C-alpha cells in the first residue's frame, strides 16, 4: 500500500508534500499516512487533530506520521495522541532518514535548517502547474502569527539554483510555475548583493524561455520594490493575479497587528499594478475579529474590498495562538468573530460574482486542468471540455456559479 500524504495550509506545504512522497518512497515506507499540518490558526490545528482521528478510524492498520508547522511548534500535542506513531519537524520531514525505522523516539523535531534546499520534485499530482519554493521562513513578528516559530528566519534559494530548477520543471512538461515562500517578497535579502523578487522573476523568464507562465503566491505589497513593479509592468509571462497579505483594512488594527503597511498602501499597490496591467486581479487574506476590533474598524475591512478592487478573499476568523502578543490582548466574543467572518466572506463572494459577470465577452488564453476546467491568466476558473495541459483561446460567454463558461475564438 502506498504512502498517503494529507496536506493542510499553504502552497509551500503543498510543494513540500510532494517532496515528502519522494522521501518516503526513498525510505521504502509502506502502509502509512503522513499528515502535513498547518499552524496559522488554532482552528487549523484542531482540523489536523480531527483528521488524524478520522484517518485512524477509517484505516486502523496504517501508521500515522504527523509533520508540518503545527508539529514543529507543538509536537507534544500530537505525540500525546494515541493515533500518532511519529511526529516530525519541518526540517526532518524533508529527509528520507526520518521515515526509516520506527523503533525509538516518537518525536523527531529539531532546529529549523539554516538553509533552504531544492527538493527536485518531479510531479505535482493532479496539477498542470508546478510549485517552486524559493524562500522559507520570516523575519517579521506580527502579533497574531506563530509561523516564524514553525518556519524559522527568512532564507532564500540562490538565483542560479532557482533557474536550474525552473528549467528542470519545464523539461518535465509543466507550462506554468508558481513561486512560493512564507514571505515571498522578502526573497533575496539574505543573498549576496540582495537581489529582489523582481530580479528573480526576470532571470527565470529570460533564462527559461520555454516557460509559458510564471505566477507569484501570496505577497506583501509593502515589500514590492521598483524591481518587482518593473517586472509586473514589462513581463507578459508573469501572470496578472496577485494574492495580498493584507490582514485588515483598518490602520489601528494593522498597527496592533504589527504589520508594516497601511490601508492606503494596499490601495496604492493595486492602483499602480492596474496602471501597468489593467486586467490584473487581486485577492487577499483578511482577519475578522482581531482583538479590540470595533464595528467601525471592521467596516474599514469591508470597505477595502471595493476601495482596493479585491475580487476574492481568504477570510480567517481570528484565532488566538498561545505565545503570541495578540493572545494577551482583549479578545472579542467568538460569536462576534464568527459573525464578522461570515459578513466578510459574503462581501468577498459578492465581489467575485461581480468580476465574473464583468468578464463576459472578454477573451483569454486558458490553460486546461483536469475535470474539464481551465484557468485564465488571472487565475479565474473556466469550465470547458478540452485535453489536460492544452492552451486554448476562449471568449467568455457567462458563468456557472464560480466558474466562467466560454467558446473557442
């Protein structure tokens, strides 16, 4: 029986889950399930624990290995679960040795590695695009966030190594690559000469001309320097969809979060990108119910959707994480946090519907995925029956729920 990997959280975790499959295969691991956890919220940890119990009930003969950020930050929580056979840290999970032999200690969680390494992943199951982790860790200390403790300080992969890996991925048949990291826009600050993310983007597109599409995962707009803005403006193969780590639309809450941007910064970034790429689409992470958030402050987050022109939201109801400064701040009632989260999600769904409706009659080249669905350059899903991996020019005719419909031009 093959090894199954269950993934929670970000695209970096998704990339590492593919590497985990390779490392487990190298170790000849059998009859096991690896749960790659997320620690971004208390709810994410709860969902991981719930999934572990369910997996053990459904497949009692299989061993369960728990890894990822939640395993790194609170290994004892998972080691105490009867269903769990081993707990691995974020460094250990990317080594074959960690999956070989189960005698001895139940917990293998060490210090975060000081360097980032290419995992040479050859497949991304069910995907037409490949992930490429070029950065890991974070040097910032937002008051709500425990991720720096699970991922360590910011560190970057060298330009040459990234280009070589991008070339190898394209040679494997992938037409699109998504650059990922914990704090992607901090890329290069720790490298000689401090090349920025914009420099990296231009190097990849120049030296790997066969790559048809390049995307960025979540970015921090305040770190978007002149080099990155120039790449956005001039590189047509850099896809015009940007997911922002906005977190709030209120300046006082942003200050209490220890974020480095203001609401005006988020709006200005979106406006500048649109000047260069009018077709650009923006999505954002937003937290509802942060400690001390008043109704007026929350309404500033609601208004940010229109003011910045966001068309999709990833909403988190605030979840206190032990050991973070925000956990010591005056907390809002859980019922209020949930209510605000629902209102923010509804606002995001309405904005998404408006954008989809506005795309009727426009023309786009879509990259086909599995299941009769493709993606526009702005990452909008389009329902269409065509071969997996093909590029097709479509005219948008309307939408079916959250997917566009189209016909060949």
